[in-house]
């Protein structure tokens, strides 16, 4: 016994045991390739979709909006001026040639010039986009916070009076017309109480943002609340949740720490697509509150038959949907490792 070493055992690498892995962990080595594959697949699949959208919108606008030159000059416009405008903007060429010319400029990043404002369409969109993005992000924040809270409260006591009240409120928010809700909120909080401005951007003052964001966010809050409730109820019935309860975890801690993360994937889907819906669904809200964003620009451009601006705005909205779907797919990989194998 006296000849045996009594010190602590040598570490494995001193005994000649090879290390299991050198360099980055397996997860970090796998994720970049998976993300690149997902991104590449989505981009390739979206190219024909965007092409089809541009073609469809171009044809519908060309048929429905009539002659942009006549719309710009009026019914009593000078014939020589009308001919010059049609020649300058290639409106005297066949539709196929007009579309090919527009797509050629688009490939170079040129969306054309506005017939009405006589400015580059890209400049107009960049000028209006921050207001719409600000409104959509504020509405999304309201819908996520309120919707997840309502869904979690309803899921704690399914079938109770509070559950029915929350879901009735969610359905009411989904079914209420945006323009009516906006006018009622303006009447109550701006005209009657005088707490908030009726409309306008107000040089970015947050008080001008409250009513449009509440109006637009109410449309999406109900969807988030219903999806959160359904996903939480499914997770709370799982065996591992019963085990967690048996270990003595309190119900609020169980809900926040375990249930919400496992129920997050369907909710993330609704939130991601909802953000795109809010961006695209902003025209009514922006019109009601005179908000200077892309939605109001699109409505005005349709009335002015300003085809380049209409095409540019619709293309931006289509790309928003594409990016939103891509971000939702990437969020799947971050939230649930099991989905990496599916991609």
C-alpha cells in the first residue's frame, strides 16, 4: 500500500486520452451551414414569387389606372405635352416593352421617376419608409406584450370567466374594422378628452404615435393572444410539465420558465407574419391619422395614377413579406434545436 501514489488522479489528457472535440462545439460548427442552406433555399424560392407579383401588379395597374399622362395633365392637357410625357416615360410603347424596361431599371436598383412629384421613386420611398416602420414596430410591440399576457392569463385557468373574457376581447380586436376603431379612439382620447393629438406626425413626437399604434396593434393582439393560449394549453398538458409541478415549482415560474419557451414557435410565426401584415395593412391607419408613411403614399399614388410609385411601394411590401418569412424560419432554428434536422 505504501508504494501506491496517493495524490489526485492525473487529468485525462496527461494519461494519453484524446480529446473528444477540438475547436468550436458541434452546434456552432453546424449552424452556419444550416442557416446558409435555409437562406439560399428561401431566396431561390422567392425569386419567381417576386417576379410574378411585379408582373401581376404591373398589368393590373396598367389596365385599372388608365393613362398616367392624362392623369398628370388633366382632361384639358395640351396634346403636344401629353405626347411628350408619353414619349419620355415610354408610355407609347407596348405593355411588354414597358414592363421589360421597368424590370431592366429595377435590376440596376432604379425604380424610375414619379409622374406626379417628378422625383426618383427610391428617394420618395426612403423618405416615407421610416414613418411606416416606426408605426409598425410600435404596433407590434403593443400586440406582442398585450397578446402574450392575455394568452398566458387565459391559459392558467382554461374555461374560467377570465379565460372567456380574454378570448372575447381577442375576437373583438380581430373583428373590429381598423378605420372605425381609429375614429372612435380619436373621438374619445383626442376630441373629447383632449389627451392626445387627433392626427399628424408632429415631428416625431411620441404623443402622435400612440393612437395610430393602438389602432393598428389591436388588429394583431387578438391573433397573438389566441395562439399563445392554444400553444400554452398544449404544452401544459405534457408529462414533463407534470414532473416539474411534482418537484414543487410554482405555477407562475412554471409558466414563464418552461411553458412559454416550448410554446414559442407557433407564437413566433404569428408575430413574424403579423409584423408584415401590420406594415402592409398600414394604409387605412395612416389615412385615418394622416400619418406620412408608405401606406398613405400608396393610396395617394393610386388616385394620381402614378404607376412607378405604385409599383415601387408594392414591391417593397412584397419584399417585407419575404423577409418576415425568412426571419421566422431562422427564429425556429434558434428557439427549437429539433427543427434544425427538418431544414
